[in-house]
C-alpha cells in the first residue's frame, strides 16, 4: 500500500483511516451479501439497514429528537442555496441572511431569485476577518427564516455560538463544521451540510429539518426540489448516493467509538490550538487572517510577507508530504484544513515544518 501523506484539503477532505480500511476490506463484497456496496440496490434490505443505521447513529451523536427528519440528498450545499428559499420562504417571500464569506454570498444570490433578501449583517468590508457580533445583526421579526453559515472554509472564520434570532426559524449551512462538536439542534429549523468536508465523500448532502417546516413545501414545487416529497420517500425518491451514505454510516460509528462529539470537540480544540500558537508566536512571520475571537477550528488561514515566500512554503511542504495547503484561489495565502479525521500527529508535524521554514527564511 502506498504511504499516505497529510491531506490538508478543504474538500473533498480527509476521511478516518479506520473507515477507509473497512471500506477497502469490504469493497469487493459486503459480508454476507456477496456483492459490493457499489453494486447493491438502493431498494434492497441491505441498503435499508445501512441508511437506517446512519440516521440512528447521527441522531444519537447530535441528540436529535423526533421533531426532526433526516435526509440524504444530492446536489451539494449549492443546491440547498435554492431549495431552502423555494421551500421555506413562501408565503412571506422574504428572509434574513447573515453574510460571512463566499458561500453565504452565493446563498443570497439564489434566495433573491425567490423573494426579498435582507442582509442582516455582513463583514465583507473587513474582508471577512470575523463573524458579526450579536448586536450587529439587524433582524426582521417577520422574516420567513434567518440563514447563516456556521464555518467559512475560505476565510477561516466560525460562529462559536449560533446567532440569537428570537422566534424566527434559524437555518444553517454547516457544510464545513458539521459533527465537529455537539450543538443544540432544537435551536434550528433546518441544518444542511455537504458531506465531503467532515462526514463522508462528495455526492451526499445531509439535511436535518424540523417537521413543522415541511408544511411550507408547496405542491407546485418540482418533485426533486420538494423537502416533503424527499421525507415521504425516506431519501429514496430517486437513486441516492449509496456508497456515500455507506461511508457516512462508518464515519458515524467511528465518532461513536471515539467517545462522541464532546470527545471530538476536545481533540479539535487541541489540534487548532497547536497551529494557532505557532502562528501567534512567529513574531509576524506568519499572519493569521481571522481575528482571534472568530477563528475556525476546521480551517486555519494565514499568510506570509510575500507571495513568493508563500509559493516556496507550499512547494517545500508538498515535497515533505503536506498536501493541500494552498489557500482558495479567490483569496490566496495558505490554508490548513484540519477536519475531524485529521490526525493530531499531522498538525504537530506541520508545526515543526513551519518553525523550521521560519528559521531558514525569517
């Protein structure tokens, strides 16, 4: 087997080695089934068991009660940018959006096709170095919902506490920090997340929707865009991403065996703390993008004094087995994505590499 390198990619991202090894072992034929998970029917009892286990384990991890439905859909978070307003905005046809980065801006663009969007808060003028404070968020009490993005992969910022929105339904794009810690799901009307960053491979979108929200899904909607139809069909209205759901099932079990989301959160804090300490103690050689109070535990973004020096670090890091450190094309710089599955040893090794690079180039 080829030696694995450290994968800092923002997504599709690293998966737990235990999950990859189990999937590899059973890829040719699932135990007692005689065929691969890539071949089984989504209508089979085998897959019924896989998807039921995935839902049950995710419910336990996030303490989701019976007031919510869980869906495994396709189209990524980008399709949810449209499905959310199409299903939830009528009949008021207006909603509040908190803008904290590129993905929330894209969500706004699609919502405007459906109704009126109120930008409740935005930190774009500050180049998204932080998330808004509660007192900066100007909400419409009559809005159909409030939408925010919990973690911003490109800019490396994160809400450490969800915005307070009163009685207005709260909607969250949690694509890049889902399952990184325990949250109070009862504060949300809907949570959606592309799986490819923190819970599985690309091709699956995980959705938690409060049952009363389904009453807003109108019969006039196209079937594939209607939450109620997908709930009524148990995520099987069309052929789901069977392999993706299978991997999510394995990841959920991996998290349970680890000790659950409280244990995962402690590990995530330790990993991010190591890297932020390295940046903060570099005497300005490394400069973090996000302000300390808004720093992400999942995506650490930083810069050096020149683009040439950044290119040199990326090149030398790649040669040393650290892949995916180049920042997003829209902002440049560097980004280390250290999702749940990223090993602490990998962060320690990167810190050692960065300190050595500073000694040679400082």
